């Protein structure tokens, strides 16, 4: 368990933020793969993204192709929700916030340098993600001359962090709301 009923909100916040920072640097951490939820009109849409970086203000950074549905959805409505689960510790973390997309600019170029050359191909497809094709290998055609043209960075600024610690029949739930200067905790019924 990441926290217990005797843990203070300050201790819980410290443990959760430490886990998030570890996930941004450890490819094997359970929080590394994040379920990102956006809105497609009124319909929720979810997919996994990889947590690439986390700054001291808890701004989360993920990479994507600028032609994806999630980018179009975020551009229409920046409200997002992230769900992470630590199976071994039986802890779910839900983060609500606002997302911003950087593409084909100085910010995205800075992050492009962090992408391994072998992985850069994921952002160089001639065809946009989800384009219908006749054969699977048609989606592999790349235009390496375009380099980082379709590479985008998602910046997710959290406004609320909710933690659910599963513990037999005595689950625990606490939420942290972003205040002007600090995160304000509130215990919730699990």
C-alpha cells in the first residue's frame, strides 16, 4: 500500500508525487503508462500514453502525433483526465486538468531531441494515424525528410489529484485540489 489511514495528507502527497516522478524516469514503473481521457464532443475517448516527463509543478509531458484524434479533441476542449494504477500497491490515481499541445515549434523541437532515433519513425508516417489501409505494411511508409513535422508534445497541467488506496474492505480516498499556493487535501468516502 502507498498509504494507510494513519498517513497524513502531507505524507500521502509526498508518496504520490514521488511515485509520479519515478514513473517519468523508470520505463518499468506502473504509472509510466497513463490512460488519457478526452472528450469527442459529448463522448469520452480514452487511450494509453507514456509519461515522459514531470516537472516540479506536476506538469506532465507526453508525446504524440499531431494528426491523432486526441490532439484534435484537446484543441477543441482542453479538459482531460488521466488514470494511473499501481497494481502491486493497489493504488489508483486520477488526475483532472487542462492539456495544451505544442507542435512544429521551438517547444516541440526541444523535446524531439529526447526521442530515440529508432522511435522517431512513429512520428514520420506518411499517413495519419487511423487512416484506412488495404495492407498492414502501408502504414509503415515514412517521410524522414519531414523529421519532426508531426511530432507533438502534450503538456498536462493538473488541477485535481485523487488517490484511491484499495485495502480489503477498508479502502481510502483522498483528493488534492490545486490552490493558489499549495495543494489542498480532502478525505473522501471511498
